[in-house]
């Protein structure tokens, strides 16, 4: 994982990104009880995955490499949309 962050030029933000992903996952679980937390967590994870896709495109990775981030972005976007509706 550290090698990937170095390749992207984001080694300074590696810990922060990992922490945000973990907090987002915990937030989705807590959000099962508290809707507001679910909205914030799903929106944050959607944006985080979108940023990850943009970075992968900028470093010219193949689509199969960033497909998991794309799927997670769509899934979290759906959770956000379904929760606020």
C-alpha cells in the first residue's frame, strides 16, 4: 500500500486516506442505527472513491485496476441516494 501511495505522489496523505476509509466503514455500520451518520459516511466514501479513480486515471492505470474503486463509488453513491430520499 505504501508503494502505491508513493507511485501516486500521495505518501504524505497515506495514513489520512486509510483512516478516512476505516472511519467511513465504521460510519456505515453505525449508520444502520443513526441515519445522519450513514448519509455523511456514504457521501464521504463516494467522494473518496471518486478521488481515487481520478488519481488512477492521472497515473494511467488500466480500468481493471481501478474497477474496485468504481464499484465502491457506485455502491456508496447508491447508499447515499437511497438514504436521503
